[in-house]
């Protein structure tokens, strides 16, 4: 900011910058000289702060007026303000052109020093240090004389004992004191000028407050501080001590506000003798009883005490006074248990309550409220079992239990096992079984097992006697004749091998499971119940697996739209490519895969015509002048999700379970895969393209070496040269882009265009596999953003893409990517 000063007394015009401030008014080295003011120190200063002028009086006795009002402290200046100091008038003007100060000296208003009268009554000015010595003229000295005036000669008398008027003078003590005062006043004025008015407000009002770190004055509730860092200390009873750094800036007026933090109170929680109870205050765990006093701020707090399962929960609201005051919460926890006393005759029986041993009778134990099962055991006596109800805080003593002599123990087994056992007509289980029998009594024991004769035994045991009894059950037998084709099939009865299938068996008269099996044939399973005296026969002709499969699974099926799918049996093979294979990519890891489930695969890619039945708005578009919309050409520019939903649409038309579903607006595969229509898995595609119907894996769709054989497929031939940057030299398939889905020769199992025409989306989410282990019927990872694309297309001309092991991936639709359909056979 620039300020212009114009001095009307001939001082000209000056331009001041921010660095020229503060500007002294009067005094030695003044920025503006004041008429009629001869002080050595400035009368006031003009300061500049953030683009605004302010007036700072020097604090001397010299009066400073601003627009007619005395100025005793710093004051901001506004447009039109007029400053009067002595006989000098300074006018402030602020407009669009800038800020200017006009200085005027009013001589007419100057104050003249009072004269000193000489002895002869003629006025004579007071001498000053600069005044020259007085000179007296005689009549002969010449000069103008008024007419008629007599000029009298005057004798010249020099001052005796003195030098000239300009000789040295003695410095008086009063002068020294005056100058010292002026210096002190100047220093004080400078200090006041550099200090800032700072207000410090603290709630509540502290008992003591101090500022450390520099000179600090307090005036009318405010502090005068120079800019810098101070340490503020404030204390009040019942509150935490405030000790903080205070940064005083350059602003003229500053204010700081602080709040003293009230000291917390101390809460003691008394729960009596209960130990280990969890105390929670305001939702936060404070600890376990016994608990040291807890500091809590003044106010309302929620206290909860948990001592489950032995005591009820305790809740309370505590009002804390704070300010260091100690308070106690007496929490009496209500027990959820009661003392129960057990007694027996004779004493000494072991007591188990809910399966836990609590001691020997007589015994008293604490049990939680509710129903409990208990057992009393004493060697040589019968166990006593019962239940009891316990009410909280209600002790009880159970009546004495008179124990009786213990039972005898019989370990009963049978050959064969599993016989039903009754004692005196009461069912007691199946053999093998451990029976408790009353002592000194005859017990009739019956054993019954299907296919065997009923058998009985009579047993008598003494108290606490233990015996073992094994009973051989006589079997009831029947004859069964077995005849099978082929005759060398294996026979199993009840899961146990019995030799060749052609034989006669003598079996117990109970149901038996019969199995006849041979590798490569369907296994026969059935059941037979022999009848004593009546022979039975089982005659079986086993079918080969191939015959069964042929019966159940046709070699060719068609969708409701007429699309043909061929049946493909799986096998074990190696996916990927060797590192030595030219054109191999890093994602073609060699790994072992086994396909165990037969599947169907579309012999052609899905055409534009077929796809538009599902989506009438679909457009395959064009590439340059090449039309991709032809009905019997493959549907391209299809996303993986659209292809999956097309498969679901086909499944719905045949009432097959869908292979895909929507989750959070995303299409994902159903796990495990259903038998509905879907995209072929990557393993199924690779098996069908490289291995099925072949003695060894194929490297290219046409064979094992380059160049591309004539009319072997739709690749980037010379007909595509106008649309592609690179083509196969000397190869022309006759198509500038896509070709009909049934063009060119099929592979070994009758599939069209597994190489060339359109590359194909497959089922799997893209990943790079490791080579460890054998993957059986792999379907790819469950999560990912990219899907695998297999096979070369009409755009491909390089060795890498032409290979059948080539793996591509993507997310967006492409002009050279379509798809074909597949599904499991069973």
C-alpha cells in the first residue's frame, strides 16, 4: 500500500510504503515536522496495520487532537479525519485513487514566546543558545536616523571577565533530569506502541492468574503484552490447574477464552463380600470387585454390576458432585442361589448334582435357583436319583434318604448280537446289555432275534454280585439259489463276499442284502428273506456300463431353437503349454485336469439370428465396411453376462435349473453347477479343442505346424487387410470379418470353428493357475472381474493367438468375441 504526503508549506509530495511506518510526527528525524513544537521526541506516530492507518500518541503532555477530540490511546483513522498538533493540521483522504495526507502549518495561529523586559523598559527577546551576542551602535556607527531625531553617542562597554556570547555554558542538573525524563518517556511510549491489548477470559473466574514469559501490564481488565509466547497459569479450588502456552500475535486487540475443567469426584463401590463382580460405568467396564475408587466427572452416571450367575444384576444412577469429593455407592447384590443340605442313612454317600460331585453326605452346598437333578451313590447300596426345586435365598434341608442294598449286575451277550431282551416281561434293551437285577430273586430273561429261535434263561444274583452270561441263539435257516450272467460275477451278502454269483446259499430267515457286481457292468442290489422249508431264487443279467450310458444319454441333443449339441465323454489330460513352445504366454501354466462328467457342447457358435430371439435389440455392428449383422454369422459384441443370461433363457424354456443367478446386480454361477444350459468351462473347451477324438494334443486347429493350411478356418487373411494392421501372408479365407457359424471343416468330434471366426467366452473367471495336483471338473474361481476368452478369431494372425493353448481374458464386448453353449449330460 502507498500513502502520499503533501506538504503545503513547500515540502513537496512524498510516496510512502509499508516499510516507512511507523511515521514520527515531530521530534528529531520526524517524518512530518510540526510548526511551533520544539520537542526532541515525537508528539505522536502514524502506524499502518493491514492496510489501515492508526494514530498513536506519545503519551507526553503535548495535546493531540483528532477531529477535535483529544487522543489518549491508539485510534484507527478514517476518511476525513483531521489531526491537530501544535500549529500543524494533517488531513486524511481515502478514495479510489488511494490514501493521502495533506500537511498545513497555520502561522497566524502560532503562539509567540512571552518577551523579557530590560531595565530600560525596552522589549528584548529571551536569549537562546543559537542567538548571537548583542551589538550596540554609536552615532558614528552610521545607520538610518529618523528626521529631527537627535542621535546620542553611546559608549561601548565590553562584558568584564567574559568571552563572547558563544562561549561555553555549564550543564545544569535540571537539564540532565529533563533529558533523562524525555528518554524514559520515549522508551515508555515505544513500549506502549509495541504492546498489544490482550483480553483473557476464563470460566469460572480463577482464584489466581499469571502470565510468564515477558513484560505484562494489566489495565482495566486487559493485559498489555508484546508479541510473543507466554505461559498462562490459572488456578481455582475444585478445578484442574490451567497451564498453557499463549501465542500473542501482532494484532492490536486480541482475545482468548478458556474454561477450567472441574476436578472429578471419587466413587467407591461397596458390594460387600462379593468378589469378581464386573462393574460397568456409562457402558464401559471399570473392573472387577473389589474395585479401587473410580474417578468420575461431575454429573449423572449409570452404574451396572454383573455377578451372574450367582447374583442378580444391579443398576443404579449416581450423581457425582466432582471437585475431588469422595462418594460411596452401597450395592447389595441379591443372591440367585440358596444353601441345600443332603443327608442319607447310612451317611457317606457321594452326592452329584447335575452331574457334578459336591461331596459326601451329610453335605451342604450352594445351588442356583431352579430345578436340579441329583444322585446319591454309596458302595453296596442302590443309587438314589431325584430332583429338587431351589428358590433364591431360601435355604432348605432335604429329608434323609434311606439307602437300600445294591443290585446285582449281569453282563448279557448273545450270538449273534442284537437280540431283544426282556426281564419278567419288561423290555430291557438289545444284546449286549448290562442288567441291574434285584438281589435274592429269580429273574426270567427272554432273548428274541429275527431268524433265530426264541431263547430264555433264569438268573438269581446276590447283592452287589456281578456275572457274565453269553447265549447262543439257534438259527432258523432257508435256502436261496443265485444265478447270474456273467457267471463269474462276485456275490456279496450283507456286504460280505460269498464267492461267485452262481451258487446255492443257506441263510438265516431274516432279510438279507444281496449284491452282484463285476467291473464294467452295472451292479445289482436287492434283498431276500429266506423261509425255512421253502427254497427261493435270484436270477440276474448284468448290463455293461456302455449299454447303460447309451440307453440314458443320446449322442446328440437340440435346444428348443434347434441348436445342436454333441455328447463328449471326459478324460484326464494336461492343460496349458510347455515353456519351450513358441508363442507361449505366462498364463498358460501346465496342469493336470480330469473331467469325470460327460457333457454336451454346441457344435456351432451362437448366431445373430439365434441370439436375437432372446434379445431383439442386439446389434453386432460392423467393422469398417464389413457387416457383422448377417443372420448366420456369430453374434459378437456380446458381454459375458449377456451370454450367461441367454443360457438361463434356454434352460427356462426346457424347465431346467438355471446355471447362473443375479447377486447384487451381478451375474454369478450357481455352485455346484446345475444341468442347465451354460457356457463351457475352460477345461471342457480345451479338452474338446485339443484332445477329444485325438491320439495326442493338437497344437493348432489345423495340425501341429505352420503355415496355416488352406481353407482351415477364418483367420486374419488378406480379405481382412482393409480392417486389420496385420494379416497372414498368402492366406485368404474369403471373408473380410466374421464367417457363417457352419463354415469350414469340423474338428475330430464334429465341432465347428473352435479356432478362427469368433473367439469365445467360457464359463471361468480368469486367473493364473499353479501346476500342483490334479483338478477334477474345475469350474474356475468364485470371484473376479475378468472372464476367460478361448480360441483365435478372424482378427488373429500371430503364432501366439493361433495356438489352441492361447488364453485371453476380458470384461467388455468385442467385435471378434462370441460364445457357444454347453451343459452337463447328467
